[in-house]
């Protein structure tokens, strides 16, 4: 699953992850819908740090504090220069700074799935 409030980024990431990585990808433009998932959890979640409503760091904290979802790998991505520090503080499994190379993202996804 990929969550980002920019539909253009979602389209590109979905195409690349499906066509190049061979993954089945669901997308959403808000953090609330990530937290509404029940029982049919994704294998991995890619979260933009800055989204309207509930931002990526809050979504990650909530997921990692829930017994049912804490084992789902989360990668936070952002143009924020402190993305590494923020990701660590919310127990994300990894992070990637925007702009990034798709090959780097695919490598991180493959490592965590």
C-alpha cells in the first residue's frame, strides 16, 4: 500500500511497483484510510510523511502501537531533511528521502517483504 496526498506520485509509484517490482499495489491519498484497514492488511506500507489529515508519522506511530499491525513493515518517504530522524522516532522500518531513485525504493521494499 502507498499513501501520499499527491495523486501524481501515487500513479508513478503504483506503475513502477507493479510493472517493475511485480507487486500488487493499493493507493490512498490520506492517512485515515490506512488506519481503517482491518484484517486484510498489506504486506508493506509506504507512507508520505506530510499528508493532510493524519500525517505519515502519526499513522506509523498508531500502526506500530497496535498489536495487530505492529509487524507490518513501514517505509516513510519525504522531502523533509529530517526524514531519517522522524522515521526512527516513530519506529518506521525504513525511510527514503525524496527525490529518490526507483531502484533504491524497490530494493528497500524487496528487503522488507
